[in-house]
C-alpha cells in the first residue's frame, strides 16, 4: 500500500535546503568580491592630501625595507598588526591603547607606503582619531629616522 506524501513536509524540506544554499551562495560571493574587508574592518582607506588625520614623510629606505622596519617598530611597541600587504603597500594596526590612552583597542591606524624613487619611500599615516594619527606618526617616523641615522653611522665606521 502506498502512503501519500505530505506536501507540507516536502515544502519545509525544500525551503530549508533553499535557505541553506542561498546563505552559502551569499557567503561565497561576499568573500570573492572582497567586501568582507570593508565589513570586518580591515579596509583602511588613505585620506586625501591635506586632510586632517594624515601625516606623511619621505625616507631613504627601499620600499620593502621601509615596510619591514615599520612593522618591526609596531611590534616592538606592543601594537597589533592585523592586516599587512607589501604589494598593496599597507599595514593596518590597532591596540594602540596600551601606549596611547585616548583611544580604544579597536581604533585602527593605516600606514601606507609609496616608492618615490630608487631607495626612497613615502610613508603616510592615517587615522580617524586625529590625535592618535599624530601620535602614531611621531612614533613611527622617529624610530625610522633613528634607524636611518644608526645605519649611516655604521656605514661611516666601515
């Protein structure tokens, strides 16, 4: 004897699969299009020249050397680097609250690198918290300048 199949149970099963497949499709598209970086907070945009919260300085370092030294400065001061990309020329850092009291741990600072010539790199520091941007710029620029003067002194001794 054949039992009739309830349409209600079939529809519920199809709706569940449809919802699950729709969610999975959305997640895949979301990840592939790169939107996730903006939503989860790893998308840092560089402010326009002259905009508040942006500091810039040029250094006599190669692009990759400047990137590496900047990352080293951040790590030595206890700041978290949560996104970095040498090809894109960006480091995004947070957790400055241990060394700068006027921010929260999730306030992010963007550090942007641009090669301006052979052995020359422009470093831009930007943050929505203008005071933090100034603090981070002074911290990073001072350390890069000190390393540069130490390198020049070492070269003179050789």
